């Protein structure tokens, strides 16, 4: 059992279950805390929800803010936002993608990738990155800072803003703000290209390790635009299997519950979603950058699309099933976000004054967005008194639940030596979990930093070894 997992958001524990031959046959990533947002927002007026639910997370609050707003757009009858409102929301969302991807890669993942999975514990942190590669660390900090500035200008605050409201937004961007943000964007785009190059270079250098580490095949799920392009803000649901065969396409996410169900298991507060048509055993899937980049038809910004094609073609597509491929895909998306921000900042609609739409009231609404970590679903019902009566949230890390368990199982099978847990095994398992950029506080609805406990259980159910980091 590993407890705690480090350099991820939230609390968790991993149990490795052995068979009679002392081989790992099952892994359980336990999420051991509970938050209960779906219950305690019941009875609150619907217009409070976009601000309330983003308290799920301090890392990706914009994603919850926007997913809730999109659901409540339907409840207030806003079927089509004004151009100004939609573009401001898209800009806010791209700022979120940029800052979150930069934070994860440079602060959380880069120590593993730059120094190796077996590096000394004292080296596996961003402080050592800054000491050894100060320019890389500096650009990582500035990339995140710029994304946070985009959020501050569009949402009002860097964390837990209020800019998006049911039916639109409550502020626009002045021309002066746009000019100031445009002054830095070319450097942001260039640094994002360099970040893609860093990951690509690591894959070229360590191809055999990176391609085999925790490797598994799975279905994929994500939003795509009507023409099949990557769209992180809106679109229809597309699911493909491991061979790229389409399971469903451009599905209306208002009826997601007809396509996706959630299984509950007694050892975790995190549910296990699956595609209904395929059942619980075969229907699980992965979401997030690796799924999105793999199954979209193209990325609608030139530099990122060129990098996507290089990624897909690398070693005959070998990175597509490798958990460490998430890092490469994540940096391609960061580049796309930087390009998209530049395009939007040049659009005069951002400074328009028509911000809110209202229409015929409805009693339910579903909002779906591609959060940094993957597909995020918010589903609400209200009563005639404007109170929330039910809510269902399926967050990105929940979608990836079985995928993370599978990746950890494959790593444990490869690196567990006998019946003893080691620091090296613990870090390899953390590397596998960290590739998905999990936000366990979102997925379980829990507070605190992420400890990781690793427990080894024999075929008879006895704990034969335990390792704790905290």
C-alpha cells in the first residue's frame, strides 16, 4: 500500500493485491476522503452555483465555474450566448488550460522526466529543476503567470473568480487590457513550442522506457467540434476504442447519462464510469490530453496541429497508449491554448457590451467542458423556486479512474521485486499516477495535500508490507 501519493492534488492510497504465486493481479487506487458538493448545494439558488462549485478545487476552478455556467445557461433559457460572452468564456478557459498545463509539467512532472524515475528524493522537486535548469523553471513560472493573468482579466480574480454567470458574463475586456496581454503573447507561444520540444526530445531519448512504462490499451472519450476539430470549450461527445473505431460521435451531451453510467466499488469514494453499450468490464475509457489529441480530426491552430501530427507519427503511434504520452499531448494543448489566446485577443468582440442572454426557463441543464485533466460534466435540476434540487458531477479524474488503476497495475507488475516495497517502486507508481495529472480533491470532493500510502496484500488478504510517504 502506498500512502500518500505526492505531487498530485488530494489524498490517496494504493493497494497491490498479489495472487497465490506472489504476482500482482489487481491494483486499487483508493480515494479515501469525501466532500459532498452534490449534496450541500441542494437548496441553494441556482445563480450561486458557478461560484460555489469552483471551491471544489484551487487548481482548476475555472473549469467548474464554466461547466456550471454552461449548465445554467440552459436553465435560464440562454441557448446561444452573445459573441462577446462566448469569446470571453473561451479566453478564460484557454487561460485555465495554459496555467494548469504549465503548473503540472514544470512543477510536478518535470523532476521525474528531467532527472529520472530513480533519482534521489531530494532531487525530485521543482527547486532542483530551478537549480539545474533555471531557464526552464523560469519560463514555466512565467507561462503559468500569464495564464493566471488571462483568468484575472476575464473572471475578476486569479482563483475563484465571478466573471461567468448564467446566460453570459458580467464584464468584458477593455482595449487597453487586450493590448497589454498581446504584448507578451508571442513569447508565450514560443515558450510553449519549446516545452513541446522538451517532451519530444525526452521521448526520442528514452523511447523504449517511455513507450512501455505502464502501457495499456483503452477506449477514449472527449468533446469534438462539429467538423471533428479539437474544441476544449464546447462540442459533441466522441468515443473511440483502442483501435480508433468510433463507438459514438457528436453525441448531444445533454443526454450523456444514456451513454455513460457509473459503477460504485466499496473501497473508494471515486466512482468508475463506463460506456453503457460495452458494459463495466470493457466499457471503461481514458480522457484528457492524450485522448483528445489522439481522437480529434485536427487541432484548429497551425503550430499545435503540426506538433500533433508529429506526435501521432512518432514510432508508428507508440506514444498513443503510453501513460507518459500524456505529458507530450499536454504540452501540445498548451501550445494550442497560447495560439488560441492570441487569436481571441485580436478579436474586437471581446470589448463588446452585449453580455447577457435570457430566454424560456427550463428545470434542468447539463454543462460539459474539456477541463485540463479531461471531460467535465455538471448536471443540475432546479425547482420552480429557483433552488437546486439535484446535482451530478462527473469530473475528469473520475473518468480516468480505471485507467489510472490499470497503469499502476502494469507498473507494479514490471517493477515490484518479490514481497518487499521499496522507495523506487513507490516513485514509479507515483510517476504513473502523475501522468494523468489527477485532481483527487475534485474527484472525491476532499481537502488537503496528497499523501500516498502503498500497501502490499497477499493472496490470503494479509498486509505483508506497507510504505508511507507524508
